[in-house]
C-alpha cells in the first residue's frame, strides 16, 4: 500500500536525519565561536543571511552525506517501479518505498535528487574558486599597475565577456571539441593560475628569508605541479588528481567564463584602494609590488569578493543545471539536477513527480546562495 502525503513528508524528514544532526553540530560550533569568525560570525545578526546559510549548509551536508541519506543507488533500476507515484512500495523489499516516486527508467527520484547535490556541489564551488584565483592573479596587477598591463588584460577579459555565455558553454562542452585538444590546452593554462597564485603568495611573503622561502616554495611547486599534471593532462600515476574528460570540459568552461568577470571586479576594487594610506606606507617601507597587492590590498577587498563568490557559485549552479538540461552534463546517467529535470519534463503532463524535486532543489540552493550573499553584504557594510 502506498504512503499518504503526511507519511511521505515524515519519511523524507527522517531520511535527512544525518544532515539535521550535522547542521546542528556545525551551527552550534559556529555560534560558540562567532566572535572569532569575523564576517562569517556576524551572519548570526542577519536573519536573511542565516536563512541563506541554513539552505546552503543543508545542501552541502546532503552532498557530503549522500550515501547515508539516499535509500537506493541513484542509478539502480528496480523492476516494476517505472513512473510509480510518490510513496510507492518497492517490490520484494518490505518497508522500502520510493518516497518521491520512480522516474521513466524505474530509478528512485529521491535518491537521484540527493546524489544530484553531490554532482552539482563537486563542480560549482571548486570551479568558482579556480576562476577567482585566475581573476585575482590577473586583476591585481591590472588595477595596481595600470598602463599597458591593464589595457591588454582588460581587452582580453572584455573579449571573452562579449561572447554569449550559454553559447560559449555549449561550444566548450560539446563532445566534438574534445577531439581537437582545446579543453586540454585551456585546462593547462587555467589550472596553472592556482599554482602561480600560491607561488606568488609564498615568494612575496618570505622573499627576504631564504630559510623559509625555499622549503615552502619547493612544497608548493611539488604539490601544485603534481595536481596540474593530473588535472590538466591525466598524467598522475597515483590517480589522486584525476578528472573525467566530461567533467574536465565542464570544469574548464566554468573557470573560463567566470574568470574575466572576477578579473574586472578585482581590477576595479584594486584601482579604488591603491591610493590608500596603508599602500603608501608599504611602498615607503620598500615592499615589493606583489607583497603590496597580495598582503595589503587583497585582505582589504576580501569582503566584496566573498559576497561575489557566493553569488557566482549560484550563477554557476544555474549554468550547470542549464547544461544538464541540454544533455551536456557530466554523463548521461549522472543524477545532475539539470539532466534529471530534462528527463522528467518529457512526461511532465502525465507524471510530474520526477521533474519537480530536482527543480525545487536547484531553486532552493541558488536562493540560499543569494540570501547568504545578501547577508554577507549587509554585515560587511556595517563594519
């Protein structure tokens, strides 16, 4: 006998039990340490920010604990469960139900929604972080030095930004482009920026102390080079740093599209603060340009960058959902929310339940990121 809607609701809430426990632990620890957390700790004074934080934390922990939350394998097809309504009992498994129904291939919609969080959040934040490293590495010298450096870098950034985003994504993730080797070349260039960023951070900080500089620099180059070879070229023999070709296409596309926008933000903020007293004081002390940019300017523009990071992860989530909807996601069987929505919308008038849960999940995550960004902006303006 199928479950009623009240029973389905209670069972769904109970299934997320590990997530509720982890949320309580994280938020409790954050509350106890809020005085030491700076801008993040001040979020507790913002109702909007706390709602956003709760939504983002819920889906982040769902992605982390997906194996404990999902009752079924998201790719498993169970006999007799094709397009079954929410709350339908699983044949041959007493007490087991497809809480949100089955899809057109007899897979559990609830399990696919839960694992879809992992599919999205394994790409969006990391790719956005890589884009920020590229944008910061190029935006700081453009804004600080000006002149031909600014002119050349701004021209390249504007060139990329002038291209329609969706069309650019479509061109970069199509299977045919992989045969040209373009994604690998782009990955080699874009994935070098995090390594360069780390090298510049270490060398500018410890440049005058060889005893500290060279060991740290050697460690950064060893780990960074290892990661770069594995991610860009698949040349990691241990497989620690490896990326599926489909995932590489999507990842590179996200970094390539977001980096110019981050560059413009960093450039504008740098131009705004480069004449401040603390910059002049650092120049008077004889500090190098990269030290001033990375250790004087960057910490003082971190507030707007943190806000933009949250917003940009939301934009990236929407773009990933759009790619999945067009069948250009990580893989055809992936529980990616966009792909699941696309599969469900084909039978939307007859069986709406496969498309609605991933659509709601995508909407709630993006809403949470936007509210979190609003809360961070609100608190940053108060101090």
